[in-house]
């Protein structure tokens, strides 16, 4: 029985490697050098598939992978129904925030009950956040470079991921609200958990031990 793990290239792949190692799994090919989308490991029964970060929940939900690692941001936008999320891996940490141009008075706009134009890739999280606050917003869906929206007049505010804040600063934007902390989670296909219970449990337990001993 082969176990397939879905990872995205970049920080999630890099930060999952030590956890895999703790579970006795070593990826034997470097995704930055190889063009392969399916990477072998030292274990004959374990392979890694490389997918776009936003595609991880889809692969796991429909059984294209048994397990995967995805950001809380991605899981919230996806909906995450039917996905078992046994572990917060405490990796790829950042936060989801509201940011505006330095010269935009966000507090005043909120106080006056103005409609605020918000550009974001995270429309579900943003809609919920502003609804909870009772703030009227027009959401503009973007797929990248949210920082550009307030600078070009496309939007008054953005909802985006922030880690150090240096990208915001470089673009004369300021963080005005933190919506939630973000980290990546292990997600597991429900049917796979039943059919391949023992090997999947072993991976979950090894990850769990590795996380709590950090
Ligand atoms: P791409 O950047 O290739 O368009 P992506 O943004 O979907 O793809 P990553 O940038 O690797 O992929 O982000 C993957 C996950 O890592 C995100 O879903 C989020 O949970 C987390 N993440 C994103 N940006 C940061 C950051 N600056 N610091 C820490 N974690 C982050
Ligand atoms: Mg990115």
C-alpha cells in the first residue's frame, strides 16, 4: 500500500522535511533541481507529489493524495469539509491582516460607516471578518500582488498574509488589523485513514512527537 503525500514547493516543502525525517522518511530528490512532480523517498511505500499550495486540499479531499500539508489560509478558503485535520504543524507561520496606504484613515472610514473597497485573494476570510465587524465592503478578488491594489487606486485596503511586514513597508502600506494567526496543518483523506490506518497513524504520531519536542 503506497502512501502519497501532497506538498507545495517552497516554504511548505522545506519546513516539512524535518518532520518527515523524524518519521523516518527522506525525500531522495531535490524539487528545485528536478522537473519531476512525483518524488520518491527512502521508503518504497511513501511518495511525495508536488502540487500548487491551493491545490493541496483538493488532492487530499478527492484521494489524489492520502495526506497533505496546507496553510490555514488555504484551508479556510477551500472550505475544508471532509478533510481530517489532525495536527497544526506550527510551520510556515504568519498572520492574515488588513493593510491600507499610510495616508488612508482606516479608523475614520470604519467609524463613518463608509463602504471600503478591499482587494484580496482571501475573499471568504475577508467577507466573514468584515461581516463580523459590521463593516460594509466591496470585495475585489485578486490572485497575486495584493500590495499593488491600494497604490493604484484599485482598492482602499487589502487582506493579505504578513510575516515581517517588510513588503508592506516597502510599498508604503500599514497593517491596521490582524485577523488571525496562520500556520500549516496536516490534512488527511478520510477513506485513506480507514484503509491505511497503521502507516498513516505512524506518520501522524511521529510528526506530533517532533512538533512537541521543538
Ligand atoms: P506562490 O507564492 O508560488 O504563488 P503560494 O503563495 O500559494 O504560491 P507559498 O508562498 O509557498 O505559496 O505559500 C504557501 C503557504 O505558506 C501559504 O498558504 C501560507 O499559509 C504560508 N505563507 C505564505 N506567505 C508566508 C510568509 N511570508 N511567511 C510565512 N508563511 C507564509
Ligand atoms: Mg506566496
